[in-house]
C-alpha cells in the first residue's frame, strides 16, 4: 500500500459544453454590438445549457464527489489576519495578470459587473434569481471570483501574490481548505491561460 495521492489541477475537468457556451456568449455580444438584438438574445438563451449548470453544481454543491478533504493534522490555524475582499484596483491588476480564465480549471470567466449589464439589456434570456437553480447556467459557471490561494484562516495574506482569478465552482468548492487538504496543485506554478477571450468586457465600451 502506498500513501501516494495524485495531485490535481482542479476538482473536476471542464466539460466541452462550457467552451461551447462561451462561444455562444461571445457570438451574442458580437451580434449585440452589430445591433442584431434578436440574434444576441437567442444566443444568450442558448448558452444556458443544463449540462453546464450540472457541472458547476457537481463541484460546489453539497456532498460533491469531486471535493475530497483530507484534514492535515499539523495545520496551524491563524486568526490574526482579517478577511478582506480585493479592492477594485487589485481586481483590475489580477485580470491584467491572469486574463479572464480560471487559474485552476482554465475555463473562461466573466465579471459580475459585465453580467449585470447584459442582464439589464436581455432580462428574459439572462435570468439571475436568488437560487442557484434560477441562474443562467453559463454566467453562473463562468462567474469570476478572486480566490485566496492560502485561506485567511491559515494565515493567507490579502496581497496579489496570494490571489488568483477563478471560476465559481473552483472558488466555492475550495471553501476555507488548503491546497494540501484538497489535493490540489498550487495554480501559481502554472502560467495563466492565454486566449482571445475578453470576458465579454467589450460590451462595456459603448
Ligand atoms: Zn475553475
């Protein structure tokens, strides 16, 4: 018997439907910017794929089979560092460094502010209710988060070196556990994904 446990890049490999949904969203924004609002509306609706919703739920939901915690006996909890969300300046710096992809699983991400702009223009195609079940599957899955790699409860700092851009599933699945407890590789040991995906930010430049 070996104690070796293979480390993972992320809780669950992304499914192809997530990248399909991102292509629909990207095409929807392009259609919107050309004034083709009906096409945009159809594409936004098409991106809300139940398979994408199920992927997110399988990671951040209760009793996820993908989030397995192995408590480390010698972890020292720290309560000295107050929990703080990154400032908007820090968030802008993080996007400059990481782009618009999750540093763990690599999927495209979209800032909540961008989602809210689109929700206002296309309220029927982009629904965002209070419950997980009533939120647009693609915007939920790709909801940009700012994750403390070392959690506050373990002494993690609020500086940029300890922060990475993640998707919703990777961030909420991680909770307050350490990478060691979750069997995850430190995402900072891999470069950010480079791509043409702009997080749909161009809708904000009208
Ligand atoms: Zn992720």
